[in-house]
C-alpha cells in the first residue's frame, strides 16, 4: 500500500492537469498523422516547412535581410535534422509545451487568488485550486488551442513563453532580481525571432521593476536601473541572430524582419477592415503576399530595392494614409478592438474548421464563450485579487501589439489562458453566490455577463468575412483532389462574394481539374476582370491556349504573367514553348535560358533546351 500512497501524494493537481491535457493533444496528433493535413500543402504552414527544408539543404541565407521571421523555420530545420523530415516530431514537442501551458494556468491561478483578500466570502480557501484546475481543463478543450498545438506554426511556443513570463511576474510581490531580468530578456528576445509581438511584454517587466516593492528600499533606484539594463541586454542577445544577420551579413538595417512594413499597410489602408484583408496587388498566403509586396515596391521604385527599402515603401504608404485620414483610422482602430473581442472566428488558415470537420480535434470551447465569461471575472478580479491586474495588463499589452496590424484567431489565441483564469474565477463566484443564496451578488454578476455577451456577440455582417472559411476549405479540398468537397465549399464562397478574384480563380482551377476547359476559361477571365494582373489566371489561360494550339494567345498570356513576376521560372519555360511552336527559335532560346538560370535543376527545362538546340 505504501507505493500506492506515495503515488497518490505525487499526483498533484498540476501533474494530473499536465497528463490530461497531454493526452488530449496526443490523441489529436495521432489522428492528424493519419490525415492529409500532416504535411502542409499551402499557407503559412507550407511557408515555414519549405523554409526549413531550404535550410536543411544548406541554403542558410540568401544574403538579404530576413523577409519573414526566421526563428520557427530554423527550429523546424533543427528538428528535421535530428529526427528526419517528419512534422510529427514538431507536433509532439508542441503537445508537451501546450500541456505545460495548462500547468502555467494552474500555477498563475494559485499565485493570484491565494494571495487575494477574502471580503464577504468572495474568495475561500479551496477556490484558487478549483479555478486553476477548471481553467487548465478548459484549455485542453479550447478548439483553436487543440489545432495550433499540433500543426506547423509557432503559436504554441509563443503562448508558452508569454505566460511563463507573466507567471514569473505574478509569483512574487518583490521586484525581479537582476538574474531574473536577464533570463526574461533572453526568453523574450529568442521568442521574438519567431513572433515579434512578444516584445510588448517588455513594459510589463519594466512595470514590475517600478511598482513592486524591494526588500532594501535604499538600493531601489540602482535595482531598477540595473534590472532594466539587463532586461534590454537579454532582449538584444536573444534577437541577435536576426539583427546580426541583417546588419552585418546582408548589410541591410532591419532589426528582426523587413516584412513589418507590408503588415502595417495591410492593417492600415483604405480597404482595411481590421482583419488581414489584402489590398489590390497583393494575393493571399504568406509566400505569395511577400513576393507581391517586393515586386510592387520595386516596380514603383523602378529598380531593385533592399528589403528594408521595401519595408519603408509600405510603411510610408500606411503612415500617409493614417495622417491623411485620421478620423477614419481612429474608427478602424475601434473596429480592431471590437474584432479582438468578437465571437466571430477569423482563422486566416481555416485550419480550425478543417480539423474539426475531419474530427481530428475534439469539440469544445471557442473564443466567444470564453470572452463573454471572462470579462465579468476580470472586473471582479481587479477589485478582489490585486495580482490579477498583471494578467489584465498582459492581455491588454498583447491586444495593443495587434492594433497596428490586424486581428486573426491565432494572434488573439495568446490571451486565452488569461481569459480562462478570469472566466473560471467569475463562475466560481457565481456558484458560491448560488449556494449562499446571495441574490444581490447574483444580479450583479448576471448584469455584467449580459453586457459582456452583447459586446462579444456583436454581429459581423460582411459577406466576405463569412466566405473565408468556405474558400480556404474549398481550396485545400481542391489541393487534396477532393473535387466534390471543393465544389461544395467554393460554391458557398462564391455565393457569399461572387466578385472576389481569388474565389473565381479557385473555381477556374476546379473546372480545369474536372476537364471543363471552357468553364475554366470563363472563371479565369472573370478573375482578370476583377484583378487584371492576376498571375495565376494569366498563366493558366496560357496553358489552356497551348493545349488548344493557340500559340499567339499563349505567348500573350505568358508575357503578361512575367510582367507581374519576372522571376517565375515556369512562366519562362512555358513562354519558350509558345515561341518554339511559332518557329521563333531565338526567342525560345532566350526564355529557356532564363528559366534554367532561375531553376537549373529542372529536368524538363533542360529537355526543352535540347529540343530547341536540335536543327
């Protein structure tokens, strides 16, 4: 019996919570490993995966400033080097990290509410553990957290470090030590190489230095100054792989990544709606958007630009818009605040909907319910548990980090652990009030809950927002050759927004996959009517023209596509074929050489060159 009793004593709530959340994450990961979603086919997941594979091939740098935060790509490359190319390994590690986040939720709850005052039985001895366990278990079944813990995205890493820093702040009433400041700075700096918004936690640590008491008040000024210096030194060292690469190797003055300018423009332009709505000239998807942003900036300048100059071009446009449209921009910022708290789920990858539809992750909670329950708990916590104000500050700082750009589900997922703590705290007070028959307290809580529910559930009426999940799900179904599902989802997206270029292009690809060339051409021409510079539609119309032996039309389409993307090797290759069919050997030779210069290892390119060389 003694070993059993020892085991029982060792199974603390934190240990049990870690095991429960880990089990849920491992079940989701095992289901994912047997699905078509384990290997990313597009979007940001594909962007990171492709970058990691390039690093594995020895392409450590292109000698240009980073145009995309590199931390997660290099981490993936390291994991691939150790365990082979297998996204399962990254998902397994992230499952452990996400279970550790649940433990942090529990630990933060203990620290915040164990030290709270207990007026009128609002807080009782067993409440902190109850709140911590309930919030941690809710995290296990928070659907977006389930999804992002097992896919190739840096979200889980960021959330774990974010709340680890917050826990280190709330766990004591005294100011952080010098060593603590240095370690926290290093953590923030290293994480910023993958997700830059964590830099907004620096003010939280500085506030702890200024506000928390010190045991020896005579040395307080020195402690604050040295602590702040060590914190910033740690951030500098942690971010050094980025700024050393950019300033020294690339000779381009960019601190972390030069893509911040384009993000600022996407979030602050005449057509911005508070979500990542891409202005004309930019296409959806991380890789496509980054390439478009460089091409447009260089076209406007008339020459090749450094990456920092590209960033300056886009940030300059955003700043001009803000300056010239101050009142409209202030309204836009208000919309972003509403979007941050709104129950509407803007998942730009639509991976949450897909994994839930395929039953890879378990059913559970979504942001709207958690936010509605958390806001009353936040107000109560501010008054009854002073340490909870650090959680509120962290949530508001993260929201402030997103307001200059845009709101997505994965961006606001970071604040959910804190919201779950407040939601569980508010519900515990509600339960205690019910037991005690305190109707006045119940009425106060119910009033706050009704107000927060109305605020969170304010409807989003834009059809383009409701079309997002349908479009992304349809596109991914098309990529996996599930044409029936693609027809259903893309048809729904088209019903919402028939005037969207990307939806028309996807439907054109679907018609092409079904062998309906005329239907495909109709949708591609509709795409060009909406976006005359759409590279994909131009290329695909050129391919159809080649198949139909309309050589001159094919040539025109490929030339137009290359004006939009001169560095597209496949377009050069196809244009060479069109020239060859028309008997223009010189032009065909020039185009195939251009294609081979860009991609010398493509066997079909070399084969066409040999064909052109034959007499």
